[in-house]
């Protein structure tokens, strides 16, 4: 069974006919060519596929595309500014050395964006708690938490 849906992805409007079994991550990656959302566990646990759906961090591997008809979606590709200028949270991850292989990084950055949008000045415990929703197999979490602290300190992370 198919459905036609409308998605606003990184401020661009798309009308897409999807199979009702099709996941959002596959629409983003295979239909729209947005490969930033990664597939790790493919069962809603690791957060590598995190995107923002109407501002909420969402596991796109576990979200049927038709369920988000009409939604505003932000992927990692939507963050960089003109001529590839890094978003402040991306910059903070770079400064803190908060990545190694980078596989988890798009999801981590979008998770951090969602925290800072809700709470622009979280303390370290709040950051640790929020960022614990996603898994990184490389860096440990110290540098990731450092990065979110840097972004919060600049006040530009939102
Ligand atoms: S790939 Fe979606 S949560 Fe792991
Ligand atoms: S940087 Fe490799 S999984 Fe996080």
C-alpha cells in the first residue's frame, strides 16, 4: 500500500509517494540523497539515525515515513550555513575533538541541538543525561559532553 506524503526537509518541500512499510531514514537517504542520518542498530536504540521531527529528536529507522506526513524535518545537512560554514554545535564538536569515526556524530549533534533549543544553558548533569540517549562506540562520552558545554557557553547552540 502506498501513500503520498508531504515533507519539509531542511526547509525544502517534498511530495513523495511512499510504501506504508517504508521508514523515514530510507526516504531521507535513498529518495532524497541525504546520507547524514546513519543506520546503526536499525531498531531505535543507538540514535545514529536521529533527525529532528518538528524539533523532537527522532529515530528515523523506527519511524514510518507516512507517520510524519506534513512534518518539518531537520537533518545534519540542514545545519551548515552559507559556503559550508559550520553550525555552532558542529564547531563545538570539532573544537572538543568529539568524534573519531563520525558515525554517531550527525545524530549526536542533532540530539544536542534539541537539548539547547529547550534549555540553552544546561549544566553538565543535564547534558550527560540528555546525550545518554545516543550511543558512541569510539570517543567515550567525555568529549561529546564537553562539546555540548562549549556550545552552551557560547549561547549560540540553539
Ligand atoms: S539506527 Fe536508528 S536508533 Fe540505531
Ligand atoms: S565517533 Fe565513532 S561511533 Fe561515535
